[in-house]
């Protein structure tokens, strides 16, 4: 299956069939999220992978349309940072130094540039930026899942307070941006038989 076929087959699944995604396949999808483009390379987010049935059951009341949560294999929860402080930036550059085997002092010019850029932003601006980065991750996860022949459904319809409580998220420093259910479509989900509706090229694209 090429990528256009995979994306044409993809739709937002309303009901999964409870089958579990093989670990290797799941790891491939998660690796695609890890490799997502990220502004400044800072990855101002974290990704929780909910796989235990017990935890999924606890999360069901938080969703306005819970059928996906109760039938999916895994639920991906993407959490954006509300703040990016100097400690976070220092940790990022220590990691660069280790991975690239580069003395950390050689990175000071780059580090100072990033610190200055971040310090000029308000907390609201940083959070808005972090959420945009999280949606890039979401797109990569959905695309990788489609290539792996795994179905998905991105979801924003949830109660923030309940998810924060169940997943022990600190609302002062981070926020759930979006979730993604992964699994295999149920034969009972009639949406899979509907034609995909998108804008025609002449209304979507403009060549200038």
C-alpha cells in the first residue's frame, strides 16, 4: 500500500474491534511521533500511551463520545508544556552534547539564541507554540498508523479536568492538547463504507 492509498483508506474510526496492536507495529508508530519535526528541536510535549484496560476504563467518563476509548487498542495522549524554563533548555543541550558527542561549551551560542527567543515570549505564546508542535506529532502518528494499516481517531472532545485527575497531570505546567485512539475498525462501524469528502483541487490549491 502506498501512502496515498493509506491516507485514502484512513478515516476517523467511531468504533474499534478491541483487537490489540502488535508491539513492534505500535513501536514503529511511536517512533514516527518521536521523529516529528519540532520547532527549535525542543519537543515541548510528552506522549502518554494508555494500554491497560483498567486505565482506559477510568478515562471513559472523560470523553463525550466514549465508544472509541472502550474499544481501541491504545490511547495516545499528547500533553503540551505551558512553560519552557532554563532548566528544560539546559537539559535539551546536555542531551545534544551526549548524542552528538560534542562539548557542551561548543553549543553555547546556539543555546543562548534559543534562551533569548523563548524568554521574549509570554506564557500564553509559549503554550500556543507548544500546542502547534503537538499537532505536528499527531499528524505524524496518524500518517504512520495509516501506513502500518492501523486505524485511528483523533479526539479533542473530552473533559480536561477529569483527564488531568486520572493521569495525574499538573495543570499549572502542562495541558492535554489532543488524544488519538489506535486499533482496528469494527465491522459495525458503517462510516468505513462512506466515500471520503474533501475540497476539490480548484478550491483547495492555488498556484501563484
